[in-house]
C-alpha cells in the first residue's frame, strides 16, 4: 500500500509539474489572457498593443466580435482578410472612432446577422461601413460558408482546459516555442514581438515587412500553387451563384435603409498572379460574371472601389503583401484616389482629410509594403533606404 501511494504520488507530482511548467509559459507569453480582458485593454490603450497567440489559437471571430462590442465605432470595416490593411488614420478625422472587424464576417450568413443586429438596435449603428466585396460572397461552392459563424461563436481557447493541455504538448515538443522574445508589445507570443492584430483591428504582417526590408521583393504567398492544383476556391469548375448575388443586393440595401453609408471594396490581385489566373479554366469562366456583378453594384449607385492590379495604378507588385492581400500603402492610395476622383455622394467619405496619410506617403522610410507606422518599427528605420 505504501509503495502504491509512493508511486501514485510520484506520477501525480510529475503531472502537476508538467501543468505548472506549461501554465508558466502560457502566462509568460500572455497566451492565457482571455479575449474579454484583451478587448478591455486594447479598446482603451494609449499605445499600440498587438494580439497574436501562437500556441493556444486566436479564436479570431470571437475576438473580433468582442472588440466590435467594445468599440461600437462610427466607421466599421467588414470582410475577409483582404480588408485588414485599412487602418484608423486613413479615415481621419474619424480615426478615434474606427474599428476594423475584418475576418469577423466570413460569409453571407454572418453579414445577414450583422444587419439583423443593427436593425434590432443590438449594437450602435455605424455611420460608415467599408465592406470587402471579394468573390467568395457570390461563389456557389465556398468552404467559407461552413466556418464558425458569429451566430455561434467558438469558445475562447484561453479559458478552454483542453486547449491548454494541447498547448503544453506543443511547448514540450517544440523548444523554439519556449524561447522568450526580446520585445513585449502585446498579448500572445506573436503579439509580444508585434505580429498580429492592432488595437484598431488591423493586422501587422511583421515577417513579411522584415523580409521586404532585407530583399525588397514581392512574395506570392502560395496563391499560385492553389491555382495550379485547383485547390479551393480555384476549382476547375468555379460557378457564379445568382441567388447569392441577389441576397448581397438585399443585404446592402438593408444597410442603406438604416441610414448607413457604404463603401464596397473589390480587392486587387498582383499582376503576376492575375496574369496566370486568367489562363485558369475555372477562374477565366467565373471572372467576367464577377466583374459584371461589380458593375451592377455601381449601376445601383453603390460606392465601389473597383478591382485593379498594381500596374493599373502605375505601381508594382511589391505594394502587395502577397498575391491576394494588398498592403496598407496600396489600401491608403486606393481609398484616397477614390474619394478625390469619384463623384461620391457619401457625406463621410467627402469629409476625409488624408493629411496623415499624405504625411506618411511622403516619409522617406515608407516602403511599398508598409508605412512602418508602429512602435516596434522604429529599430528597422535605420536599415531602410530612402524611397525617393
């Protein structure tokens, strides 16, 4: 009996030690800070803090929803990851009343739910919504339709015991995960070094920025391989869904009926990718229908920043983070040009000043991929050649 108790005590002690070490690292990297706490701190922060878990997972739609509830801004950005570079200072003088909820709305069901919440006064109505109108909303076969919805938000993994145990396993199996970063500017191991979601909801692509500082070259990001292998969404038989397109118009008109001004953003592709995409069987058949859908939005008097490639704007592909994600500099230029060159009747758009944007565009340390307008960018500036 004594031996059994002794052996049991040894195994229990080892188990407790395993948990204690794991919890220490999760605490040290601020991975175990709950989303509610992160939202509370980020929404009232006086300096830039980043949210980017590397071990537990970001529970992203839950995080973005919580931040939206906290901020309830006048200017709200919705859509896929292609919208994540529209930053607060681009919407001056409303930069202090802005939130980019990109990746909270992933499909039409999510967009309908947002509209319903606004109609029922469950949340403060924004004055302006910038909506990323990529082709996923009108694609018949779309894996994004089956993702977690904001009608059924996933649990925050920071408060999930099973996620913690999986995190311990990662930490013990991967020694590099246990390395303590030199910087401490956010929540989560990635957030500590400045990679992840800013206070305004936008995403900072730290590895891509640092790589560009080293070689100043465009990166495809693997999108061309998806095209070559007919990986979703680039199926050999991509189909435009007329029923979904009708629903999009109904939802957009629903926002308009609430007195909310809309700016629709059809995201760009890099020239390199777009050239090969137009030779892809499925894409080549689908794309003209999507562009016709874009033109239909314009004819219905919606403000639309149209599809483009960098070369059509007199720019190069290195203004793209990768083949499908525009960099923040490109987003700022697109927004500024649209407001200045279009005949928009959108009252809020017409009052945007762009003084900070212009100042950053003129700054010698601004790169095509980034304004480097972040606290942890400062050490990089001495390595960056003039852009003039």
